[in-house]
C-alpha cells in the first residue's frame, strides 16, 4: 500500500495560455489575463474584470475536436482540451488511457449554459437549441463526457469542494493509485466563468474591482478566472515498464477543515496550518527543505491574512519564497488546485520561481512577505501548494522533483 | 419618503432583521436594540451582515458597498436605526 | 471497473435517514407508509427543533436543516460527539438555492442578490456546515459522481479507515426534487410521464422511474460496537457494462473475491426503479442468481435520484440489524429461514451506473 505516486504529464488552459508552454511563457513574462469580459454577458462587464479565456465556445469546440450544438458545456470543453494535452504530454497510449482512472473536479458544471435558458428549460412545452444542453447542469456530467470521448470506464469520480476541488481530486487520485486500483490516474479539474459565480462572489463582497494584490496591505478581494488542468499520475511499476521519466513525485498531501465559518477562513489559519504540517510530515521533510510555496493567495482580506499567518507559524520568519499566481490567471475556483499544481511542475521543468505580482506594501500583521521577482536557476527540489475553499476546506500538496 | 423617528424605526428594524435572517420562533421584542448583533450571544456572522446590507438597500434604498463601513453601521439595532434615519432614500 | 479487493471493510455503527417515508426515527422500520400519485416523492421531515435552535436554523435551507438533523440522528445513534472525518455525496447539490439565486440574478438584473443562496448552493456547503456544527477539523470532501457519488464517498471512507486516518467517518448523501432537473428527466424518458401511484410502479411496465429525493448519513467505523448495524464488507462499481453477461460476470467475480457465491446471499436488495427498460438487467440478475434469497426493493418508497443507493444501504443494513424484512419492501415471498447474515445490494442508476454492496452480520 505504499506505492509511490509520480507525475508523468500535465495539461493546462487558462486566460494566460492555451497549453503548458503558453502558460509558462506568460508566467515568465509577467503577462496577466486580467481584462474585460467578452464572452459572458453581465451588467458588470465594464465594472468587474476577470481572467477570461479569449476563445468563444465555438472556438473551444474546434480546439477540443468536438462538434458544436451537441451540448458540450464550456467547462467540459476546457476540461477536454487540458486532459488531451496531459495525456499527450505523458505519452499515454489509447489503451493506457482506457485502463486509467479519472478523478475530475468542477462545481459550476453547466450552470453557465443553464443561465441562458433557465425559464424555458422549466417548461415542458418549450423547445429550441437549448435542448442540446439538457441534463448538463450537474458537476458529474462533465465526467461522463470526458469518459465517453476517452473511452474510460475503469474508475470515474467527480469532486466538488468549491475552490479546493481539483486539489482534492489529485489527493484522492493519489490515494486510489496507492491501492493498486489502477497503474494510472488522470486527475484535475475544470471550471468556466458563469454569471452565478461572478454575482455570488460580488454578493459576498470579496471581488476586487481592480487587479488583485495578494498579500498586500491594501488588497481588497479576488479576481475570477476560468481554466482547466489535469495531471497524469503513474505508479512506479508503470514507469519501469515504459522507461518513462517522471517530472515529479507527489510525496505529501493532506486535507483538513477549518470548521470556522461557511465561507471565511479562521483568523489564524488553523486548518491551513494543519494541512501544511501534515503534508510535510508525510513527505518526511522539514519546513526548511521546502524551496517554493505556491500559495492560495486569492487577494481577499481574509484568505491572505489567514494563510499568511499559517505560513509564518509553520515556517517562521525564514519562510521559503512564496507567491500567488492568481494575479495572472484569476481565481479559477474548482480548477485552481490543478492549475497551480501544473504551474509547480512547470517550475520544476524550468527551475523557476514565479513572482507575486502587484505586491507593494507588506501586511501589518505579517513579518513575511511574498517573493516579487522571477527567480531562475532556483535549485527547486520541493514545492508546496495550497488550496483553500468555501466550507472550510483546506488542502495542501507537496511535489518533489524527479 | 417616510419620516420616522429613530424610536419608531427600532421596532420596525427588529422585525425586518428577523425576517431577513429567517430567525423563526423569536419575538422581535426579545431583540435588545443595544446588544451587539455580532457578538457571542447571537452568533451572527459576516454573511448575516451581508444579508442586512441587502435588506437596507431593498427597504430603505441605502447602498453600502464597503464591508468595513457595513460593520460599523450594523453594530446594534440602534446604530442601524440612526444610520437609516440619516441616509434613507425611500 | 474495479474496486480494491484488499479493502478491509468497515462497521456501520449508526444511521440517520430522511426520506419520502417516515424513516428518521431509528426505532421504527417502515411501519407507516406514504402514497404518492403524481410521480414526485418528497421527504417526510422530522421536527427540526429537536436538533436545532432558532439561531442555528437561521437562513438554513430545507436541505441543510435536514442534513444537520440527519447527521445529528446518526451521531447520537452511534454514541459519538463528533466524527473524525466527513464525506458527503450528491448528484445535483442544492438545486433550490442555486435556482433561487439564479432567479434573482435574472429577474433583478444582478442586483440586491441574497448572498445566502449562493453560499448554500455550493455542493460542499453541507459537509462544511456539519464540520462547523460539530467542530470537526478532520478530512472533509464532497463527491458528485452522478450515479456513483455515494459509492465514491463510501470508497473514500473505506480508504480513510484502512489508512488509519480516521476511526469514525460520517458519510452522507443528499439529493432534492427540483422542477428544472425533473423536467429535463421527463424529456429524456428517465422519469415517467404518466402519473403512477408509487405502490403500483413495478406493475406499470412503462419507461421511466418516479422522481424522488432523500438524505442518508452513516457512521462507518473501524471497530464494531454493541449497537453496530452490520459490516459493509466491500463494494464494487461497474460503469456502462457492455452487456448483461459482462455485468453478471462482474457480480460473480465480486462475490468470489469476497469468498462468496450467489447461494450464500440471504437477502438481495434490488435497486430496480420501476423503469421497465432500464430495470431489465437487475431483474435478470435476481431471477438468474438469487431466487433462493429473500428479495426486497425500495424505489417505490423513495423514487429515483442519483444517490438513492444510500437508501438501499440503509435498508440492507437495517434488515440485518433487526432481522426483520418489512412487508412494504418484499419483492418476492420470504425465502430465507434462519438468521439473515449476508445481504447483497445490487443497484442501477439510469441503466448506466451499476453498483454492488456486500453487507454481513455475524
């Protein structure tokens, strides 16, 4: 039961790039995806900027290689594009894909499409193009679509824990791999922007009307984004058989609950602290062995204080370089965990630490501050990443370079 | 626009608060107008605060967009009544 | 599709179920039955005031009140103050809150929206609320794998117990009736168009099931207790089997992997829904392998929904615990004489998701 979990490939699409290399180039060049919404209608189009993928649903269908008018939600399309890249990057054969398990995450699912015809859908007598999107609202639907296209039946699961969803998908997938259920698990998540998300976060008063500033004293909220990312997890035996080289090993993970408030984190970040501590214990490393932390760092008053204090408590004043990449991609909600995990893998491949953009003034409550310069030749061996969600969810993952 | 005094607003606000927060089985008179709304006794939280912000807009036309400002206004039923008295639009 | 055969299983030490029949009182076993004539079965609710005070209940939707109540009933039954971990499962989540928020967005032009509706519409709102209520900081997750959502949650709980990350895991599922989803399902033929009394659903011989809803919580523990209901020995999921023979083989192999043959099963809990088209294989399994066993079914009492397999688990477990087979669930005359020791639950959801649960009691 103590099989090791290796990552052999990944795929990612966000507002800063349609695939891994494009995303990395943007991260390196400080190119952010923040801007005016083009493909989603809302009264807040000029008021609330997001990190939107500048591709229409039709363009996403073409990129995903599926026909339009067949009820593929934007969430599913993003997922399909990213998962195909992950499979190709891991060099998986069709047969290996069919034998793999799938753990995918989303929360909004097909709500974006429901929003367009919500009232007509309720009327049995009405008909129209919207019928193509019948039965596509729930999160599990995208899992069925991905499975159908890839021919996967071995093990299918969908996780919906809001902003920590895809981190939990990776965690669950790793544990399933360790049981010997399959030699390969493809794990990650996808989420498209929707009116309900923009309005929900707006009603909670945690959106920044300007570009977000994680860990800054004057931060005032997050920017929303959309995206998808998947990682291919393989067992050691699978690597020996294929002779493949892994990018990294998932050596530690933990999931706790803050149990403090339905949407806010505890002031001292108790849940995040427990999750990070246990993750390091599991990997058998000390805090000083961590080379970089990709923080959740949404830019909200609450998260950054909570997570910041947790980081300071665990690592002390000599905290490793840490940054949030959310100014680049926005908060991709359910996809955030896997998007940022993919960024960690890219960090290993290029030996680079990403800057925490928009940081100007340190937070009064913290003695630590994020890293603001892009660091090359960083000598990265261990990277920690956090995902904290509504409902008190706190998940951490630790990757070790191979 | 209505011209109620602060003393007239207080019982009205108590009813509106209990209704907006869907607190069933409680007499509005049981709510003390000078007791901290977000303290230990009632256990109201930041989401309740947001709900009250929406209620103030719907019932009195008052728009509060800053969470920090909201916290100051919503301290007690009396502080809410005082703010409504000064700033109501409807 | 395989589930790890080395899973050690667990003990079900408590349950709390709220369904379209009166099931929230653990002392009772389907003695009072409710009839439904319009194809929609909705839950019979306990008195929430028995579990929550007015401030705790504030702003909570019906489903969240049900969830906290069911979790409380379950934990009280298991004699626990709080669990070590919480895992929930749902197909469609909190549809009413999502719908209310969406309606406000569309009718109020995205203004003066109720933040509570948004907050309570996220699928893990219940697992988060339970954690808050019982101050449980342990592992917490929510699965939405459609017809396997509850199965995934059970599987994760079994893994946690095996990993020794928890001793008592609270696992629960919930799904609610909602007209938008229900309308889609009528269009797709998943729910019957013709009005059918629920007690006649298996005689109707028409396509589609009845629309149901329900909430079920269980405490799954690594050790038995005097009040243990039974053992969940193992579970297995089969997604879109290519044909009946393939499904039957999976079932036989599942039993064999657990040291059993069909003849060892005393009680078969059959997840047939009254959908003449999609029930076919489940009926064939029952007729071909289990005509020696006492067969029971339950979807005439609950309707059909993504996580209805949780009710099947409850039914099988309660039969083993009480050694009683209620008349209301009998699908065939009682065949087994002597103690009921082994129950097999065979479920299907929309003829796509097939799962088997193996329950035993010493």
